């Protein structure tokens, strides 16, 4: 079985730039997402840059058999992950009681269940190849989020799970890392219905910088990576501020957007 780096949610945004960064450092890639044409275009771009053309697998990881179908595609090609990058996920802006329940459960299926499945499915091959697992969480994982309650909760799970797995596997030599970006200008923001002024401008970071810092921190064996000084400060606030005050601050930001809010659609990559 040939070792590869598997990147989910690679059709756009942070996932696509992570693919470019890993490819530039000589990693053979498997790119997975729902949108096949976008994956094919990215694979062509990477190959045109003189790198090995990635294998593309179009699959919906939110489906119960999504991870198994992805595994079957890899094994059929004689491939096994040495590195697993779990980037696939989506968010929704809106009050949890008002948003579509099925969409919120699908968010849990993708952000939590599929990520856990793919993290654990290839632990043996990751250890054997002395590779690692890079799970894309968010600074949202450090705090509760009125207006994005399920999304914040799902990323809190990703952060907690990844830190624990880092501790459990560190003796094996495998890297396990949580990448926790702040706001980025991607389809995630647009399709989740998040206004461009919802987050302070000083927290924003480009997907290219997030991918580069994520790769460097992962290869350096970091447990948690929060790109940008301002975002690192934000990640520390819940440890320094009373929980009620933190909730009130986030709720005020959400309340400013509620008037005239429109129906939200999910952002999935």
C-alpha cells in the first residue's frame, strides 16, 4: 500500500490551500469532497505545477457510508493514508431553534462523526508511516456561540478530541494537531449566511496564510495551532473571563444581525 496524504473538504477554501501546501512539500495527495469538478480542477493545477497529480474522490462524507466509501476507493487504488487532514465541515448562522433541524444534525454528522471515523480508521497506517492527523477546528471551539450554537459545539468537540488523541498517540511518533483558524474569506462564510462585517476585521486571515501556518505547526508536532496573534488572544479569553460575560459578548454580536435576517443555507466542502 502506497502512503498518501488524504485531505477532505479540498474543493475550496482552506482545504484547497492545504492541498497546495502539502503538494509543494512533495506529499502524494488524495483529495476528497462532494464536488468532483472542483477537485479535478485543483488536481490539474497541482499537476501543472510539476507535482504528482492527486487522486480525486468525489464523495459525501456526511452520509453514514461516506467514510467507508472513501476507504474503499483508496484501498482499490493500493493507497493508505500516512497523513489524514480532516477539513470537511460546514456551519450555519441562525438561532438553533429556528434553523432546520435536519441540516443541524447533518452538520454534526460531518463535523463530528465523519471526522472521528476518519481519524480513527487509519490510526494504524498513520503510526506505521510516522505520519499524523490534522483536524481543522476553529477558534469557535474555545467558546459557546449563540447564533451558531451547533457549529461552535461541533468545533469544541473537534478541539477536545484532537488534544486527547495527541496525548494518546504522542509516544507512537504520530503527530495529531488541531488547526483553529479565525474568520477567513471563503465560501464557508458566504454560504453560511454570515455578513462580511460579522467578525472584526483584525481577526481575518487569508486561507493561504492559514494553510501555511497549519502545515508548519503540524510538521513541527504542535498540539494546537491558532493562526494570527489576535486570534490567539481570542482563544485565551474564555480562560480569563467569566463564562456568563463571554456568552453575553457573543450574544450581543449575534443580536445585531438578527433584524432582517434571511434564511440560511449550509456551507459544505
